[in-house]
C-alpha cells in the first residue's frame, strides 16, 4: 500500500474511533496487569489492580494468553452488564495490549437483529423437528399400509381440516423477551399437537402460532369430522389446563380459537426439486382458516358439512351466521364455546 498522507491517516484514525470510547490495558510478560488508560468503568470493569494477575481480574482472557497469532478480535462482547464492545488483543513480543471499542448504535442494532434472526431460526428448526417427529411417523405407517399414495399427480380425499390459532400471540411476542416468547409458544404447541395425533390427524403445518391438522388421510373406524371435533375439544381442555398452570406460576397466558371444515381436497406432493413435502389444497383448507380467524377465544367454529356428521356432539353447538372474506352472503356455521373457568 502506498504511503497515506498524514491528513488522511489522522482522518481515518478519528473515523475509526468516533463514538467508540476507546480504552486499553497492557499485560506484561508475566501476565500481570501493567498499565491501563481510558475509562473502563462503562465496560463493566472497575477496581483493576496494577501488578496483579490479569486473568484473575479479566476472566474472559482465560485460555487466550499468550496469543499464538499476532492479534485476536472478539466481536460484540458484554462484560458484567457493561457496554457491548469489540475487544482486540494484540501481541507485542511477550506483552499483550487489550483494546476496548464500544459498539456504535448502528453496530449494536445490527448485532441485535442478527441475534433475533438466529433466535427465530432456532425456533423454526425446533418447529420443523416437531413436525417431522409427528408427521413422519404417521405417514410412514400410512405408506406401509397402502393408505396413501404419495405421487406427483396427487389424489382427492374427503377430509376434515382443523386450524388452531393462539390468540393475541403477536402482541405478546412484541411485549416480551425472545426467550419468554419461545418458551411460551413451545408450551402451547406441546398442548395443542398431541390431541391431533391422538385423533389420527396428519399435522400438515405449524405456522408460527397456528397449527393445521388433516383428518381422513389415515383410515380409521370413525369419521374425519368426529375425529376433528374430538381433537378440538381436547385442545381446548389442554390449553385450559396449561393456562391454570401458567396462572399459578404467575405467568401470562393466552387462548386459542379453532376452525373446522369438511369436504374434498387434493392430497399430494408440493415443492421444488430441492424440497418436496406432503400437502393438501382446496376450498376447505381456506374455509377452515377463515373459520379459525372468526372464532373467539375458547371457541370452535365448524361448517355445515362437519356439523351434519357429528350427531353425537350437535347438542353442544349453536347455529350462527358470520361474514367471511370473499363471500358476499353470511355463511351458516355452528359454534361450540368452552367455559374459561
């Protein structure tokens, strides 16, 4: 590199240190703290004793000294609840300089966004694992029994689709720390998914705070509408029990709304050559989602087809009419509401 004029060198130095609150330490040959400069207290470091072992006072250096390479950079470190900082360790013979540079607001924002992306990635992987655990086991058995032919062209099935959604989860996630959000969501999913599996549903999708189950893919002795309604009631029971525990723990709790629709759908394989997955598509998938959107907390809304097939449970449902998106006239549906007590 050509010689940089002093004016540019000075400008670059000032630019790199702007709003960074630089501070440094010097660690001697015997790894004792020999010198320090700058205000270290914002970094969570105070009462450092010169002449004393540096590692005893700076535990983050444990295992790093002496450096084998010329320098080492530790990005986005926080010590004792102090400022987030980049730490640069530079070897100078048998001595080591330790430089602290606070993150700028922009760098801190990028760091937090990166952390958030990683956390949501972990959550997505967790949900994928849950989905594979339940969906894979049931599909393998169905394939072995010849109940499903997973071909590219697909097949048409008479099924019941159940959508269950956690109410108020978006605002809850915005008002709470990520670890609280993830822990709470997983507890609700742990309450909502087993009832679907118990009633022989294929868990087709986990969409953040919503779950979709398909009844009728796996051949059973009872009808898909019966399976779906029983699963819905079990979900409400499980969520109510979970809410009682959360209340006893002094933690916030949420509710669920459920929609069920019954009718013919296309069953098959969707996706690109890189990734394919089992899926169902059709009017009744959309209708069950619309019913779920209109259900109030602790309510199950079912369509006419479902209601006509659940004679044993009809006494618990009340007829009503609702407006659905994309449909001009009100639609007759049936509502089951569970007491929150």
